[in-house]
């Protein structure tokens, strides 16, 4: 089965927040998902929308058919590297701050 995929790595958004948006579009038609993402008020929605547009463009390059007939077959978010920073606290102590990153993958196939 032919499929087109798009992968965006090292995105500076936490995987948990990105998964909320990806779960919302998983299994939908590509055009329907694009409309849904365009009007979703989440920071991750902009990033997932870009990945979806890239996957649709990849499908066009592979000549998988009409972009309206594409469906999101697989969509998942993996954790990327974590930037570790420290914040000064009282009495000479420090608290860690974890700046998490994500790897977002979308796979499109025929509906």
C-alpha cells in the first residue's frame, strides 16, 4: 500500500501538548483535518498543520491520487531530547526546569 509521510523533529513543544492535537486529527480525511487545525486555538495546531501540509505535498510528489481522497492513516508524537536548565532557589539550592521537545510523524494513505 502506497503512503506518504512527513516527519518533523526537535519541535520545541512538549509531547503531551502535541499529542492532544494529533489525537484530534488521527483517522480523519486530510482536508477535514486541515480545516480543523486551522481553527484550533492551540500552539501545537500550527505545527501539526505544517506537518500535514508537508505530507499532502509529499503525496502529490508520489502521485497517490487526489489530495481530497487522502486519509491520516498513522499519526504519533514521540519525545525528543530534553533541554535541562536550572532555576535558583533559596538557601543556595536549585530546581530543574525541563524544556521538552517532540518528534511529530504523520502518515497519509488512500481513504
